[in-house]
C-alpha cells in the first residue's frame, strides 16, 4: 500500500499538507487503511455491504486482512470471485467518495455510497 495519495502519504512525499486528518471524520490521520477500512464512513459501508451479501462481517483492520478474508471465503469459487469483485468495487467507490468530498466539497452518507455501488 502507500500508493494512494492520502493526506499523510502526500505529506511524507514532501507536499505541503497543513492538516493530515481525515476530511470525512477528522478522527485520525488519513492514510490508506483509514480511508478504506477504519474511517467510520468506510466501516459503516462495510457493515452494509456484508449485510447485503448475507455474510457476517469479519474483523479486519487493514486492506490486506480484508483481501485475505475474501480470497479464502466460502467453498464456491464463483461466489468468492463475486465477493472479491464487490470488495474491490467498494474500495474504489470509497476512494472516489473521499476525492469528491475533498475536491468537489461533496459529502455523502454510507447508504448513499452503498447505493452508488449498486448502480455500477
């Protein structure tokens, strides 16, 4: 990881970032794991997605842990591949939602993020 240009990653690369906190929740520094997993917005989206997929939400704190879970979930390969696609799609939408908030000053709620995923 570390390639996503989060506030913390940009500051580490020498970009003049005044505030490295998450622009959505302001609870902790914004890094990849926070944007995609730990931010309350992301966490609420994952709750909704796993409920929608009828899968008990696993405990994960990193993107690697999430990917490890979905790559080994279930016994049916097709369902597992579908879940992998859903999870990568959700991560992309979480990143897009974050960028829309920062660059376009758009704010959204977890149910709206989930409904955006359902459209794609």
